[in-house]
């Protein structure tokens, strides 16, 4: 089985109760995208076939322990004619560390429109050609990540990159949705530093000057996509203040179609200098 899919899969312990394993990516805590992706996969395990997630809203409550598994408790809030609603609580050491609300829908035909943030698809492919591979990226075991250099981004004050899984994924939509949720946690909070020109700090100086942590995260799935094909992620700061930062993101496929939108607010606190 694909290692990433195996990592995001949750073991069924009982009806509505699942267990996911943790990984240490040398960040000192559980990667937020891991909890988000596993929680979505746990919720999928309780939804009838043919209903796919269209939105998820999550809150990160406590830092996760990389040495301990995570228990996911799913509440089957609603199973209606077209929509299903789920609430998922993630627990470690008897304490809630995260909770998620997610909505699933049967596929339907309807109006189709979106407002693009990025250039036409020919310019997108040009941006892919000029992107720089991030060989030492903390997710490089699972993903190819190519960043657009700051002097070549298509919009000022943004972080832009292309991403795809290293290995092919199954056709199951639940796999692609949970994997995209997993990687969508990357880049958003960092973009809140761009207007302050702090995103280029070396890692050591970054840790010394800033305290950052995700507080909440939302993702909306608009159209079909594959995470084993190239996707373009643009993250930009919407606001910083009161030691918090809010960022918005848009994810496009190679044709320029908007496949998902994201938002995230997080703690962005300047550390007091030691005198």
C-alpha cells in the first residue's frame, strides 16, 4: 500500500471509534495536516459510498504528542437525502487536541463558475517550469514540492508552490481528499509573514524571533482532482494583528481550474528579546 495512504488510514476500534498513528517530522509536535487528514479519513469511514466531502472546519486545541497514537471519535450528526454531517474529536492522553466539523454531499449537476487568482494555464505551466524543487522539505518523503521564487510569483505578497505525491494514489476520492487536506496545512501561516518580510528568516532565527501555531483551518473542495498530478497552491496573508495571522489559499490544477479553497488563522507572536 502507498505509505502516505497507509499513514492517513485509521484503524477501526469500535463503531465510530478509530485510531491513527503519529509521525515525528522533527518539528517538535504532530503536524497539523496529519490530524486533519486522519480525521477526514475517519469521518469518511462512517459515510455511505457516493457522498464526498465538500467542506471541513477544524480547530487545533493542544499540541499533539508525536510518540502517541491519536484516537478519533466520530459523531454521525446527520444523514439526510443529499448531505451527511460529521463531527470528529481527536484525543490523546485522555484530552481533546483537535475537533473537526465536516459535510459530505452526493454528486449533483449545477451552475459552474469560479473567480481565478492566478494567470491562465499557459502561464501556470511556465511557473511550474521555473519552480525550484524543495529537496529538503519536511514532507519530501511523500511529496514533490516546487516553490516559485519570490521574484517570479504571479501575485505580490504570496507564497506559491506546485505539489504532488511522489507515488500514484488509488482512484478513491476519500484518499485524494484526505491527502489534499493533509498538505493544505502547509504554507498558509507562513504567508502571514510575507508582508513583514519575515518569511525569509533562517530556521534558527525564525525560532528565536517568532512563536507560531495553527489555531483553526478550513478547506472547501470544489471540483474533482488528483493529488498525484501537479497542483498549484497560492497562499496569501489577509490580516495580522493581536498576535494572530489570517491567511487564505487557493488550489488549482494544471488546467487552471480551482479545485479547493482554504483559510487558516494562527498564533503569530513575536518573542520578547532576552536582556
